[in-house]
C-alpha cells in the first residue's frame, strides 16, 4: 500500500526515437510538428505479401550500431558493435536490438538523473522494463535453422534465450547498471510502456524501492510488423507523414512503429535533497480491465472506471490529456468521448503524439510519457497532426441503444484537438494507454511547484 | 592440417568473438585457457565450438562438447578427432 507522504519524481529520461538523435531532437521534432514516420524499405521488399509499408522504424546505423552476422545466416545478427562505445561487448552479446536501446536509455536516464554509482548499484534501485513482442528477430532465425535447415540446436549460438526471453530488456539493463533491487517486466500489450512505469511508481510509492529505471521498448522487427499487418489494422493509402491521423474522418488504421522510452524515477524527497532537476511528479497511476470478455474492442465503461480509479488517489485536473489515439476507426472516438464525458468540454487540450510517430506498441506508453514530460518542461502541447477533417455526424455506435456516452459528433470537439503546437500553462497531464486483452492504464504527472 | 595450422585458424575464429579482448589473443598457446586466461564468459564456449565447426567444416558430437575442456589444446584435439571420424 502507499506510504503516506511518499512521492515519486521523474529525474531522467532517454531512449530511441524514430528519425531522432536523442531526447532533445525528439522534443524539437515533437513541437515543430514534424512526422517521424517513413516509407519502410524492409516492408516494401516483400511486395504484395505485405499490406502496409509505412512505419516509425529505427535502423541499426541510426543508433550507431553495427550488426555482426552469423556465418550460417546472413539475416541473423549474432551480436552488435556499439560504434560509440556506450555499451560493453559483454552486454551487447546478450541483447537483442530492443534491449540495447533499453541500455542506452538507462545510461542516458542515469546520467540525466545524476545518480552516483553507489546509488545506482544499491538495493534501493529497481529495474522495470518490458516489451510488447518477443525477441522475434532472434527466434525466427534460431527456429529456422533448427526446423527448416536441420541444424544442431547450438548452431544459432548460446544466446537465443537471453536475447529473446520475456524480460530480456529488464535483465540486460540490470546486468548493465548492476543494481541490487528488483528486476522485472510488466507485459500488457500496448499499455506495456506505461504499465512498467506505473509499476515502478508503485514500488517507490509503497516504500519498496527508492529509485527505478523503467519504461518500455519495441525493437524494430518486421516479424512484429507482419502480425499486425495480417490483422488488416495498419494504416494504408496515405503518404508516410499523413498515415497516422487520429480522430480524422479518413483514418483507417495505426502506423506500426518502434522505439524505446526509459525514465529514471526517484523518491521525491531524496531527489529534492540532492538538488536534482525534477521533470515531473507522478500524482497517481491506475489500471484496470474492461471486464467485457472482448480481447480487442475498446470499452467506454472500462475507460470511465479508469478515470474514476485515477481520481480516487489524487486531484485530477489536467491541462492536457495525452490520449492513446492510435488512428484506428473505433478506438479514437470512444476514447475522446470518454475524456469529454469525464472532464467536460473546456479547460484542457488533447494531445495525440502517435500522429507524429505512430504506435510503438510496447514502447508507446513510455515514449508518450516522455512526450508528456517534454510538454510539461516546455509548457507546450504537441499537435494532433492530420486531424484535418472531423466527422460532423455521430458515429454509428453513438446512435445504438444502450450507448450512455455523449451523442455529439467529434467535430464538436475541434477546439480540444490542436493541429499546431500551442503554448500555455501546463501544470498536470494525464496519459492514457490501452492494450489487447481489455487492459487500461492511466498516469497523472504534474509540474514540480 | 597440423596443430599449428589449426591453432592459427582457431585464433581467427576467436577474433570474431566480441566478448574476448583482442589483446588477450596476442600470445595464445595450446595451454591458454579460454575461461581463466581470456576471461571468456562460459556461455561463449558454445559459440566458439559452433564457429569452429563452421570454420573447419566438422561436426562435433553433443558428448564432445559436454566434455570439452577449456584450454586451446582441448579444442584442437577435438577438431583433429572430428576430422578423423569424418
């Protein structure tokens, strides 16, 4: 249970962001209204086998990494070389791409936080990082060699387990930073990134840890991409920068993206006492399930209970609501209607950063949390790109019997959805993320005043 | 292929193992121990064995690897044995 008076501060951040050189560049592109989505050559190479060909991807070169390929398979990155010398070879040997991004993000976060080596390596420091997908890039090649080519199990080398296991990102970061507290992963599909931060927040709030490196990563993987492509849920038919269009009438799916967002959390008084710069103070985290048995459909009632649960633990009066807003036909409007039903129709703005970089799956919640921290830091709301035409008619589900939410069409909420960056006083931001399985998560983060 | 040639080939393989410090490969003899002298992580012995199989075009038995010592001469002995077995 929460320890009375114990608060949690965000003191560092880092990670991997499509087309960006780092957090600072990410912030600049965010507020410049730039798209980080590109046409993906790896998808295009499969021609008619693949339906969507745009993504927010990150190449090895862009992260200053070089793959060392296995002699038996030109597609199997046996390990990586860090051309910037950030991560030791011993750690690179046990890491898939996402885990390397997690280690780089952890390094950046700790440097920004200013933790000493003793603090980082103490029993009070935990690591909580997860991914949406498995280590697909590693597993595909290992399995292909064994099942299709009849190779010995050892032919793929001795690192398929550590490079592909469920909590590989957390394990690699823990081995890299040598903390002595907890090391775990939370998996909740597209809510994973926020879920790991929320869990780490609770560890500190409940007095179990003093510090945590936490977040979510999703390494670039065509294997991951084709799973969603096969579900026909990815955006199709637009120029790359116009592909992700939350709330827009023409939206037809999300843009599958990759990246990593890692943050450093610290017990507030400890951070204050050592004079750390505080990027935000977490007011509360809450998560729940829809409870309607539906794996995929968003739930208005479930999201309503999410807001109620969040408000039980803290005063909730956001100046910005950072929505999940994926650009899928159903999800966006249900989410927006729930926000307006709870908060009213004035006094805040809605930010949908997936409009700029797509849906980073297991990293979405943590990268978007970093976007929210940058909004707090810069006192700017990032734009909802491509939300050019809003439906002037109610959605079909709004007209169905049993619908208890607002019946106004989305065009009535134009004033909540800025198409360009706006500057204003921002004291609190609520971040929302949901995932397959009917899982919902929300965090409220405030400026330190 | 004599032991000296095999040793040279083995060193070429070891150069591709990123977790072994290249400086440790300058004075490798048959008595050099992968774990004690090269500080190679024990999991890397499997990777070394796999790369050796590819380099020398041989296939080891599972028991060979289970019983493999950690010295350079152990690997050279095994390569010769595997080549003799065909």
